[in-house]
C-alpha cells in the first residue's frame, strides 16, 4: 500500500510531491491528462502569465527565465516537465480518477483502468473543473460558433463575422484584447466595463513586487483584511482595459440577458449579426467524486489549510485555500510546506 496518492500533476500536485519525495514517502502522482503541463497547454496560445518569472518558483527549482519576464503557457509546461525530471517525481499520466473512498486502513482511489490503495490522498485537481456557460446559450442558433474560454486557442477557431466576448475577468479581457486586434470584425463585449486594471509595472517595480511588499498575497482569509480582499472584485492585471474598450471596433453591451436563435439580448440592446461567441464565464467546482467529503455553500471542500473533514485526505491549490497566493505558481509553495510539516509530525 502506498503512503500517498497525489491526484493532479500540475503546479499544486508537483509542489506537494517535492515534499513527499524529501520525506521519503512511498507515493505516486496521477493525472488524467497525457502530458505534464497540459492544464496550461490547454489554454489559449497567446496566453502570457500575469506573474513575472521571479514570482513563479515552485519549491526547490527556480523558474528559469529573465527577471520581470512574463512567461508563456509553453514555458510553464516546460518548467513542470523539467521539475518532474529533476526531482524524479513518479507521475502516472492518462489516469483520470473517478472516485476516492475511505476504507478502514486508508483509501481506494479508482481510475479508469483500476484501483490504487493508499493510506493518504492529496487532491490537487485545481480550481477549474466544469466550464460554466449561462443557460441562454442553449437557445442560440447552431449557425453561431460558440466556444467556452476553456477551449479557446486562437482566432483561427472563429468563423467570419462579428464576435461577442462574454465575461469581464482576466480571461475575458485578454481574449477581448486578442480578438479586437482584428479590426475587420466588430467585437461586442458583455462584462464589467468599470473594473479596475493595474499595469505590470509601477514606479519602476513590477506590480507583483508591490503586492508582496504590502502583503497583499499573504493576508489569510480568516483575517479582517484577508476577508476584505477576498470579497472585493479582483483588478485585471497587465491588460489595459480602458485602451481596449476605447477601440473603434469594440462595443460594450452590458450583461447578456437572453438569446433567441440569432438574436442576443443585452441590457442595452439586441444584436442579430453576431457569428461567434466566446464565453469567458468561468467554471464550477466538482468534488462529488470524493465520498464523504463535506462541501461549503460554493461547492468547495470544507477545510482548514488543506486539511479536510476526512482523516488522511488533504487539498492543495484551492482558490483562497489560505491566502490570495494559494492558487498561484509562486504562492502554492507555502501551502505545500505547511501540509508537509503537518504530515511529518503525524508520521
Ligand atoms: C487563464 C489563466 C491565467 C492564469 N495566470 C496565472 C499567472 O499568471 N500566474 C499564476 O501564478 N497563476 C495564474 N493562474 C492561476 C493558477 O496558477 C492556475 O489556475 C493553475 O493552473 C492552478 O494549478 P493547480 O495545479 O492547482 O491546478 P491545475 O493547473 O488546474 O491542474 C490540475 C491537474 O489535475 C488534473 N486532474 C483534474 N481532475 C483530475 C482527476 N479526477 N483525476 C486525475 N487528474 C485530474 C488535471 O489534468 C490537471 O493536470 C491563471 C489561471 C488561468 C485560468
């Protein structure tokens, strides 16, 4: 029987694996994808991180790029591959876990080809499970090309004609930026146009340098200031929202309220010329495959710093698991070392 199975082999799972390796635990990392770094590679091609090199280090190995450089998704995937190689992390790919169930002595981790027995489990399956698209998308004509941002790769996926980008988060604005550079298209935008955006550089330092300096990434969610940051609208980072919205071919329409065949109904108008819709409307979590797990009102696991209600079952990489940094490349290390410390005391 293994000591640990880590489910998910991206940044969070690898950061945890690093510590398990140091502690000489008998473990394996399993991942449903066929390639290390797939969760990044699956994102759109022009994606650039909003965190510069020096804030992307996982424990034990620095992200190898110039300081103040904003890496591409390909650089992140290569970094993960190097990480696995350097620490000789046992990763079993193409192993999608379908259930985790507690037994008297540990857990059964069931995947598409069999079952693994282990004393403990670390869930590192990330914050993005089921792409969410507003229900009105089912009423839209099949002649309109609809893509969730999860599957958007680049302009080549679009058919000729106008585009609608829905969603005013980092993904929505980055995609709006890319699509509206093609000035032959009118691009409608449905999302918050009042959201604050922050530049990558400020007074000669990177934004992340300032965030670290003021402790923005370290306030925990149980503190007054942490709660305040968590509940406020997050600024868009490194994308100039005002400049994009001022482009001649970008037309904000307010919220998307409804749709019927070719007609898309916004707060401010109805449009029938749209030929492509990109839904950057987020994700819903899915942890239903873990038997006996208590979930909170947002369907995330109840936990304290990764310790769940089930003995021997841990989490890493959840959004705001402890701080704003918990679900970032550079921030996951702290949570991983906290859990490692806890595990080493229990052993
Ligand atoms: C568009 C975008 C841009 C971002 N930019 C930045 C940035 O600039 N800087 C930064 O620090 N953070 C950024 N983030 C946030 C964060 O770093 C990522 O979301 C990160 O991918 C989360 O890492 P993770 O390891 O927790 O989960 P994921 O990367 O989501 O990986 C989860 C892994 O678990 C596997 N898995 C899932 N379910 C199962 C299962 N049932 N069985 C087996 N395997 C499974 C998946 O295949 C995947 O490999 C960005 C996020 C997005 C969406």
